[in-house]
């Protein structure tokens, strides 16, 4: 049983996340074969049985590399060696329609959701670390994203659990070494066509060198603070939304609201009208907000999913064509 320093830190984080479940519950763990997910799976293989919680391992084969099936089989071998004998490989076909990274992520999460339903899992465990969190904050800044995007990943988001967000990548790599696990180094992690790879291998080292070695921790801490702010603003917006018809919004009432609340209401209204989840950019929302706060007779805003927003007689009309 792993009791070395890095392994203990990871086990403690996993143990704390399991306390809300009951004996007999099932959790999935998603494993790519990298150090982060392997260390997470190993910790679950020790801690979950102590709480009588069943663990199912899932590795998603995106079929984007020639040796992907061979790598997936190696992951299953390591899971069996940990004692996680209930596991499977899920092959997915990635339809690249919003960039390779985003399309692969979408296919992966759809596969994990399907598996959670198949096994009756109450949670899906992911191996994201503090380094991933810091990278997500920088990517959000580069996109000019809002508070919710800059708050990056939550430790718990619905069925998704990320107990390693306070753990560093260095710690997971050390834990794998301590536990005699063999992590896989995904070639995509060196491909600079991906923005996250450039942030990880170029931007972060420059920041560490010129600002200080604590930059990753500081960015992750900022994400936590911004998440608190985003949660509070979302709550205020929800209170206002309860008294509104999202398909027919009064521009005067919207204009009187703080911008942070107004833009949240507009996003909700646009998605309710049929825009695909996650499709709205800041520019989309700004175009609709201009119909409220900078009205000069302009035409409708045409948005993803065929949603059209027009101002008619002082009200916003949201229709899908």
C-alpha cells in the first residue's frame, strides 16, 4: 500500500472527496494513462474499497493516433494491476468541427457520461491538477473571457470530481515513480499547434522565471476567488430571471441592472432560445447588449444556432430560425 510522501498527499485528497458517498456507491475514474490520472486511479484503488465504494476504470480511445488502441490496452493492464478489474476501453469517433482539442474533449465527456449511466455511477473522477488550473486561467485571459471562464475548473461540477486541483503535476509524477507506475507521455502534449501546450511548455516557464516560482499557485488561487464571485453573481442573476420572460425582455428594466447581471440574463435568454451550449462569445453577448444600452435603430443580432435577437417597441425578441 502506497505510503510515500506524494502518494499520501494524493490519497488524502481522494479520501476527502469520497466522504459524501455511501457504501455500495459506484464511481468512475477516467484514465488517459498519464501521470495525473494514473496517480488518481491508484489512490482510488486504495481509498474507495475502505469506504465500500466500487470503482470502474474508463479509458477513452479517441483513435487520433496510430498506436491509440495499444496505449488504451496498456492502461487497462495497469488498472488490473491496481485491483481495478472492472474497467473498459471506449472507442470514440471525434468529429472535428470546433478545433481538435475542443472536439476531442466533447467526444470524451459524452463517452464518460454514457459510461456513468451504464454503471450507475454517482461520480466521474478526473485527474486535473493545479497546473491544469493555472493553464486554464491563462487561456481564459488570452480569450478575453469573463469571470466564470477565469474561475477555471471546480473541484465538483455535477457528477465530475477533480480532487487533485490542489496537487501539482510534479507530485503526481513523483507518486507514479513511488508506486512503480508507468505513465504515458501523450505526443499531443508536445504539439505546439495546441494553445494549452504552448502555455504549458513556453508561457508558464517564462512566467516562473520572470515573476516567481509561485505563479501557478497564485493563478489557481485567483481562480478560486473568481469562482466565488461568479457564483454570487450567478445567484443574483437567477433571482432576477425568476421574474422575467426570457423570450420577451423589457429593455428598460435590463438597462437598469448592473452589467454583470444583465449579461448573465442575456446569455441565459440566448441559450434558452436555442443557441448551442458553450457557443456564445463575448462579442455575441455584446452585440445583444448594444440593443439594450446603445440602441440607435440597428438591425437584429444573428447568433449561433440560428438565434435572432431584435429590439421591437422597447423589448427584446428572441427567435430561432
